[in-house]
């Protein structure tokens, strides 16, 4: 599988997860707090979307021979340093990797207001990330 095919597959998954999250935007913060199925779906799809972003970054970093990130957040920042993402966007978007870590490792301490904020605010950022990556691959 070529790098372009690997990245295209991850982008396809990312778009799928963002679509599911878009469908969940109709829920209120109270819905997230009261309905474990809604909460679980939103948390899981945010986690999977962030994983796709990190995977795409790592694939491109390896393919371009860029410096190896020490943590997930840095993978996104490296794409900014390399001009694949705009520098400002990379710095702005990199914290999604930290949020992924919270979802995966600190699930007992998840702040549902923060989950809701990411649900309502971050979906266009995933699309912007995809846009930069697609431009890079052309």
C-alpha cells in the first residue's frame, strides 16, 4: 500500500467519524451527562478522529523523513514546521492529541463540558486538517 493509499484510507475513516459526530451535535450537555450511550458514542468518535489525525501525521512524518515526535501532540506540530499544515493551525490544533490522551487514559476524569465543547467546536478543524493533507498529497 502506498503512502497516498494509507493516508486516503485514514482520511476516509476520519470523515466518517466526523460525520457521526456531526449527527451528535444535536445533543445537549445534559444529554451527554444523562445518557451513557450518547456520551460513549461522542467520546469514542472524538477519540477515533484524533487517532486518525495522529496516524496521518505519523505516516507523513515517516514518509518525508521528518524528525520523530516524542509525543502525539508534537506529530501535528511537526507537520506545521514542515509547511504541510499552516504553522498557526498546527499550534492551534495540536491539543487535540492531548484530549485524545484524556479520553484514552484518564476516562474516569473526563470533563463532559469539555467533551461537549470539542463536539460543538472542533469538527471544522478536522475538515481543515484534511484539506491541508489533501493539498500536500497532490
